[in-house]
C-alpha cells in the first residue's frame, strides 16, 4: 500500500497537525490533503452515493474526483489539490456530493424547478 519515503531522502519538512475524521495526524508541510489521508493509513477519502463503496485517491492530479473530502466544513474539496495547513479539519465524505444549489427554507424540488425555468429563459442581462 502507500508508504512515505524515508526521512533521509526528504528535506525534513516541518510537521503540520491536521485532524482527519476527528483524530490528529502529523503531516508534512507541502503534503496535499489526499496524501495526508493516505499517509494516515486510510485507503478511502469518500464513499459512493449508491453502493457506499469506498473510493480512494486515484490520479492525484485533479482529474478523477475520487479524493473528494470535507475540509473545514466545506464539502466536495479535491484533496489532491489542497495543501495541508496547521489545524485543518478533514472529514471523509459520505454519499452523494452536495451540489450547493439548495437554499435554506426552499425544498429541493422548488429549487430544481426554478433552475429549469432559468435555463429555458436564457441568460439574464
């Protein structure tokens, strides 16, 4: 599985403490969130919506979206593109991605209906 290179092969990067699913983990400055998740011993960053299958970082360059995580309360972040920072809170993302299109106090169906009307009317000026 995933293993870090020995310290002797790296420039001793400063330690950065992040919290992955509520547990502290010491990452290295310059690590991506996805690399820190893997280094912490977890093989998956998220689970799929339909089957709940675990998905782990695949491409580590922003193309596959299998490394989606919740970072500091913000869902759908590509862990491979975000560097760790001291005190960062990372959560494994479970189930469907939230598109961010829902608004407080408005049922999901009404929002989708409003979006369809906007597309039919064309761009607003």
